[in-house]
C-alpha cells in the first residue's frame, strides 16, 4: 500500500541521448513545481534498463543540466534518500523478485517462444488483419514442462497475463477518465531474455517502492498506462495519480524532433540561453499567458500554475520567442553579471578577458541588443581584433573610387581631434561634416564606416 499521503513526484529519464531532452526538462519543471506547491519531494530516477540504447556519460550530463536549470532534486543519483538506489540497473534483483511474485500468483508466465515463432504469429495476424500481439501459447504449458525447460536454461522471457475481457480505466488529472479495451492490450514482456526488466515492470515496481504519489509524464505514455494499471492491480497495490502532459511540437505540429529543432539542453546552454529564460519560456507553453505577462520566474509558476489546467494541445516550440525572452533576461542583468556570464561561459576568448574594464564598456554598448550570449563575440570581435574587410563588402555601399578618397578624409578629420576629446557628440559632428562636404547620404557615409570598422554590415 502507498505508505504516506505525502506528495512524491519523479522524472525518469533514460540515458539514451547525449543530454537532457527538452521534453524531459518540461516534465521536470512541472514535477518540480507540483512538488513545491504541495510541500512534496521531487525525485530523479534513471531508467537505464535498455542496454542497447545506453549512451555513456549521459546520466551525469542529464543530472548536470537539471541542476543548471535550477531544478534541484530532493532524491536521486548523488542525492541519496531512503528509497535508493535511484538507477534501475542497480535494482535488478528487485524486478526479478517482483516478476517471480506475479508468476507465483498466476498473473505472469514464462514464455519460451523464439524470434522465429513470434514472427510467424505476427505474420499470420497481419494476413488476417488482426491486431498484432502475443497469442498466449506459452501460458498453457504445464508447470512440469516449464520447470524442465528452465532447468535446461532455455532462453525465455516473463510475460504478464492480461485478461482478454473488460476494460481498464484510469483518471488523468489533466484529461479526465481514459479507458482501454483489454483485448487490445498485449501480454507485455516483463523480464527480457537478458534478465533485465522492461520499462513496464520497472516503472511500476519503482513508482510503488519509491512511494510516488503522482506520475507526471509525457502523453506518449498514455497507451502504456493501462498496462501499468493492470500490473498495480495484479500486485494488489494502490494506484498513484496520473497526469500526462502534452508533447512539445515542431512548428508543423509533428512531435519535436532532432531534425527540426535542437532537442538537447546542452545545445541551448552552448548557444548562451540563460536557464531562467528557458524555464520562463517552458512556463509560457504550459498554460495560456496574456501578452505583456510573458516574463515570470519559477516562484510565480509555483504560485500560479494549476496542473489540471494545462493546455492539452501540444505547444509548438518557437526558437524566436525563446530568444526574445532570453534577450529580456540579458537586459535585466547588471553589466558585471553579463560580463561574467560571457567570460565564464567561454563566449569571449580567454586571451581577451583580462581587461575587464574594457570588456564592461563593450558589454554596456551591446547589452540592449544582445539576445544570445554566443552572438556577443561575433558581433563585437572588432573591439579587440582588427577585422578582415572583404572587398565586396567594403564596396557594397560606395564604389571603390569614392571609398578610396572618402575613408582617408575621415581619418584625417579624426586625426585632427585630440583623442581625449572623443565623445559620440564630437565624433558625430566631425563625421557629419565630412559626409555633407562629400555630398553623401547619411546611410552611405555611416554604413560604410561601420563596415570599415567592424567588417560587418
Ligand atoms: N523512461 C521513460 C522515458 O524515458 C519514463 C517514462 C515515465 O515517466 O514513466 O521517458
């Protein structure tokens, strides 16, 4: 039975990608907020039972990204609590014991079917236009035969025995009641032939043993939930509450994918998005936000967010909107903080970070416009290094002929000034004087100077 009334929520990322996926970051944010709202605990459990998709180093990078976002967890790898270990590959014995309990109760059975047999079952079903699922043939093996074959170490799996009649329903906190016909639910494998549990068994056992009160996850798991509900019932355990969040989408409404959008948190960090801006942007996708109210922090989310009111249509990921929000956060930093973030994040080459006073002057000039930390250097490099100015760029506004006399005139006008008198006002007067004398349009005169100084249009 569920041990306490306490709210305990978890995210359960699998280390199958290079870093934290933004979909998981979204689930993590909602779980974190929900835990805070209810004086509960936010837990991270790593689901690494699919050894074929395991990516080395991914666990550490996922945890690091969560902390970078400010989503500190109360229990998880490295933050041990009384329900650990929090990495599934360290809990294998538990899943085996629990699978055995189900076999003993008659709720699960050993299956010795080979890949060829399973193919053959599937092919027949395809020809007959039937749903593709296991036909339960091993369920009817006598216990003597099963013993015998296990003794001979025949490769096998353990499957759950799903009743063929009736329906399985659950109440989703966001979507209300959802029900599935049992005859369409497959006798899912619980323990694979390599002895590892499948997701379905491990998630149920762990959510129960870790006393998870609310399972918050992406809507792509809705069709798995009835399988889990049946497992809870087979064990005789109380169900947690479920909430399935809409998936983030590409602009064309397809499920957010690597091909159309960067999906890993590491990319956003490398680009110079600030964690508070990402959290804020995710927050704007959760529930409708009025124009003008788009900027808020995690405290406001904890105060105002209502999980039962989440938008169920999957929001489209809009990089430009995120960039705009990032710009707001950048503008709200002090010049010192922004300079520090640029230096610490490696956005200014080490060789140019010693003169902080000079850096601060450039930062103060650029802060208004900057939307991404990674754009800083590209746009301001000329303050440190004389740029290469390609001829085509230099002559894109004024012809080479005009240019070769205009630029020396500007230089000589400026050289007449004492450098200590340089101010934007004085420079503007002098440069306007040259512009009028040369009968150039302001755009021609000043854009040309901008190109000459920065190497950029
Ligand atoms: N390991 C699953 C995933 O990668 C977790 C699903 C769940 O939260 O139950 O998304």
